[in-house]
């Protein structure tokens, strides 16, 4: 214990020194930088104004998904951990807003260095003081917050709050921005000499798979909750409010119409209508499939499986949404629901505890979404553009090149997200221990971690 305290003391001192150096550098840059004042205050054309409003409204819808995730996760977990879950979801946005502005956006969208990382635009200074870049930063920020908050569900009810804060920083400044640069920032995956490079229209991989596989790493390092598995069997731990979980799902479904249609990044792309319909169809199909499988297996109409089936369909269609026909969206959603259900059962068999189903919905569903681009892209929409060359999948005669590019992206996102997530959680666990003590876990995290329960008039240790 003394050695651990000494190590933490050294780490904190080094962090403070580096922070002081960085602060001095920032102040120097802020006073000497050559901001493009004209670009920061110019008046736009009518077309620009319409696009700005469209993108901002879409971003606000994505931001509104944060309470959706919060309601979903709180409902799927126990009442004694509800405040803790709310805190973690809110802190994703608090931390992400600051760190992505300061560092993450530059890594993701700055001048490319070797296809690996961006190297300009720290604190949005210099040429980055530009209204177009500010708009783009805000758009990618709300995606960043989504990727970070997914993990909360996989590590719920046993992760220390301070560990979650550190994790949120790492996701916002390294894990999400680096892979995002590879796919959306001009990096090496986008420039693969296969098809049109690895494609991900709205983030099945860059957002959802990132969150899902970091969450998987966290769940493995933490281990299952007390009572989740016993005598070689899986014991369900019901959440305290399926009402909240269902409400969260409706909010997420609504917010997804910013997530996917907004990713046209242009109000004049009438493909928006196709994207919106595809998004809705996949959600419905995913819900039907998961509910049907659950009823076939248990003879019960399982609301929890319906909820996660809908979400799996949404996640799966997020990558191909602009490149597919409506019938393809239904097929993608149906398979997404089945993939989610199978993933849940595999994790249970491996004794991996994911209270909300984040790994199965966002991790497994995200991979299927990336793969489906290489299968179902119909050759009528270009590389994030209405102009050609057009994206054509295997089922439409496009050959296997685009499919191979998507497979490479799948391998990369799994290795990157899981590897970095595992390293992050392991290092934190070695440094200060990331799991709450057994007595706190049994009591619930609300009172030990935050000093107040979510429901002060109903305190039940076993709830």
C-alpha cells in the first residue's frame, strides 16, 4: 500500500508539472497566435446558414442522446446505483467538452502526420479559430461524448468514480480521436487502396465499436458483480426501472435522427430522407428480431431484449445508412438484433458481466454495421458525397475490395479499442485499484461515492 501511494504521489507530481508547462505554453499561444478574425466573424450566404442550422440542430439531437443513455443505464441497473450512473453519464460530457476542445479535435482533424495522427489546432488556436472548424469540432464532440458514455453501461455498479473520470479523459483525447483520424480525418484507413477506403458513414465503428470494446476491456478487468454468476450458472440481476430504460430507448431512437441524417453534413443532400427511413427501419427490425428470439427461447415477451434489439438495429445501420436501400436496412437491422442476442449469450458463457448490454449492442452491432457497408452499398451514393465514384458492395456487383477494406477496419477497431481500453483499466487498477470495496458494492455506490441516494425516501440495500 505504501508503494502504491508513493507511485501515485510521483504520478500526480509529474502530472502537475506537465500541466503547468502546458498551461504556460497555452497562454503563450493564446497571446501570440494569429487567429483568423475574418473567418471567425464573417457573415455566411443563405446556403451556408441553412447548412449551419441543419448541422447544429442535428448535433443538439445527438447531445440529447446523453440523457437517453443515462435513463437507459439507470433503468437497467439497481436503484442504489442510480445517482452514480447519472454522475458518470454527465461527466462524460463535462470532461469530453473540455478535453476534446483542447486536445482531441487537433489529434482527430489536425494536419495529418503519416496517416496516424493530427498535429495542429491545439485549443482551436491559430488557423483553427474558424467558424467552419468550430462547427466541425462541436459535431465531432457530441460523437465523442457518445463513445465515452457507452462504456458506463459495461462497467456499471462496481467501478470507482475517479477511475471513470480518468477513463473519460483517455477516451476523449486518445482512443476516439486517433481512430477517428484514421477513418474521418484523412488517416490511413480512409486511404486504403481498396474500394474507396474504409467507410463509416455515421460511426458504427468510430463511435459505437470504440465504446463497446473499451467497455468489454473494462468489464473483463473489473470482473462480474457479486451474485451475477454462481455455481457455474448465470444469475440475472434485474434493473430497478424498465420504465426508465424504455424512456431512454425512445430518447435514443429520436436522437439517432440527428446522428445519422445529420452525418450528410449538408442540408442540401436530399439523401437525408433515405438515411432517416433506413435508420427507422433498422431500429424496428432489430427490435422484432431480438424479441422473437427471446420469446422462442423463453416463451416470454422480454422488454429488455426488445430495447437492446432496437438499439442494435440503430447501431448496425449507422455505418451504411446513406449507401443502402430500405430493404437492406431491414435485413441489416434483423441481423443486428440476432447478433446482439448471440453476443449476450456468449458473454454470459464467458462470465463477463455487462449490466446494460453495451458490449453486445455497440461492440458486436458496430462490427456488423461496418461489415454491411461492403455487402449492401448500392452504388448510388459517393464517398460521403452525392458525387461519384460511388460506393458499391459485394451484393451489387462491387467485387470484394470494399468488403476487404471494411474487414480491415473491423480488425483495427477491435484491436485498438480493446487494447487501449485494457491497458487503460489495467494501469489504473495497478495504480489505485478501480473496483469499489465489497461492502460499498453491496451497499450501492450512491451513498459511499456521492453522499446521497437517487431515491432518498426509499433506501434498500438489496434494491
